C-alpha cells in the first residue's frame, strides 16, 4: 500500500521525512526554520530530534540496528506528546514507531494514520508505513524488522524486550518537558480548586464527578481517575470512585488527568461547615508529612531512605499505621504511574521528575505535586 501524503505537509517533505518522493534535501536546522515560517511547534520538533539522538546512542551502545516502540507511553515520549487514540482490548497495537540511524517511521493501520499525521505528529519528520485496518500491524512490523537486529519496549514480534533500558530514558524529562509539565500541573491545580469552590451542599458524588469530567475535557485534559468523597463516607476505600451519596458538610476530590501523554494529579477539599477539632488536627498532621517529604525530595536522595523518613514522620505524629491504608507517593509522567514508592525500592530520586504525594489520615485527604530539583 502506498503511504498516505497529507496535503498540509506536502511543502515540508525532506529526505528524512518519509518514504514519499523527495522534493528537497535540507538539514534538520533548515527544517526547523520552515516550522517557524508555518507557525508549527519548533520546540517540539527539537524535542523529537533530541529523543532520536538518545535512541541512536542506545542502539550504538547495545549494537542493535533499530528500536520498535509499541506502548502508548513510549510513543508519547518519543513524539513529545503524540497520543495513541485507539488500541484493541486484546492489547494488540495498532500504532508503532520504528527508529534507526536513517530516520523514524510510524507504523499504523489506515484508520488511525490520518489522525496521527494531521493532529498528533504533524511536521515532526516522521515517515509513514501503513496497512489496512483489517490486516493489523504484525506483518508490517515483521517486515520492517526482517534482516535487522531490533530491540523493543514490549518484545513485540521478533524483537528483543529492552524495556528495562527504555523505561529510565522515558522517565528523564528534558528542560522543555519539565517546563511544560510545571505549567500544565499549575493549570490543573487551579482548575480543580475552581471546581471545588462551585460544589454545593446537596449535590451527589456522581454529580460532582460529572462536573469535574466535563471541565477537564473542556480544558483539553483526559480524565484518568476521579474520586469524590462525601462528608465522612467511603474513606475506608482508598480506590473509591463515586456514587449517589449526597454531600452535606464537606467534599474531597482527587483527580488524575492526562494531556499530551503526560499525567498530572490534584487533590482538593472544601468545607460547608466548620470542621471539628479532630479533622483540623488530621489536616495539620498531613501538612507536616507533606512538608517533610517535600524537603527531602532532592535529586540523588535514596528512595529507600525517603520511604524510611516519611514513615518516621508518621510515627513521630503518633500515626504508626496510617501509611498502611494505601500508596502515598508516586512518580507521574508518560506512564500512570511511572513508579510507586514502596519499601526497599532501589534507586535515587532523579532530577526534574515529578512525584505526587497523597496523605490519608482518617477522613482527611490531601495531596501535593512535587518537582524534584537538582
């Protein structure tokens, strides 16, 4: 099948852009100048070029010919935010990305290719190879890997699974992604704060969840997890969603949402009546834990020591068992979550990564996004 040729990109064809007819031979820098002329995202193009060099370095170190990415989080990472909008319930990939020293190629079925090239990876220097949606990608992936030594993020087809090398690369954001994450996290936090102030007594958890979902979508977020707690109800269920329980005295909400492949979180509580002394005490204790954890979250700090120090703070507050309720610290990124803080977790906090801390004490729920600084 002949690859698709979007009219919007006809004037941007290059020798590395795709396996279409080559019109002009230009350097990546000249291609970037064209992006400026046509008001396309030069910073994102530079990000993709950076990721290409990272992959080429990995291939050189491992002496493999190419890398095949099939997981949505890795495709989003490499493309600087391109999202895979469809995947079979069976887990069969309908989109993949092949990278080697000669370029980068999107493999997709024909029902997905137009959206990818028109909206998700426009003018980012990708080639396109596609198959009919009735055929799937297995044969195409096998074809592009044939005669080559290829690694992948999933062990797809005849590739060798190198997810243990790819995951750490994905979890190391560039300055461009770090800045983007901070700005978007702030937008989500402010959005959830605004929604919380609009909640009215008498509304049900489901009504609040519906409002949150609608507002997230209106602001180009994709809801990934919504939790609504009415008064003192349902806190015994850390992974509660929502039901028809009416809200009377207070409401706590927790949201995980994604935008351009990256995941963000926010937690907010609103009171309709004066909180009693036990709740106020729990909130003060939660803030102490958040403050201590924030101070510890510096690049290079041991994850095992972070776990131990947070538990020590719980114990000092005479809350020795509250941490057992559920996970309380997780790293967010292109995968949700990238990792969860657990006992004896190997490694260190990496610079410019983002963690979300969620503290539960009785019927108190509070959270904070933390940027791991140098």
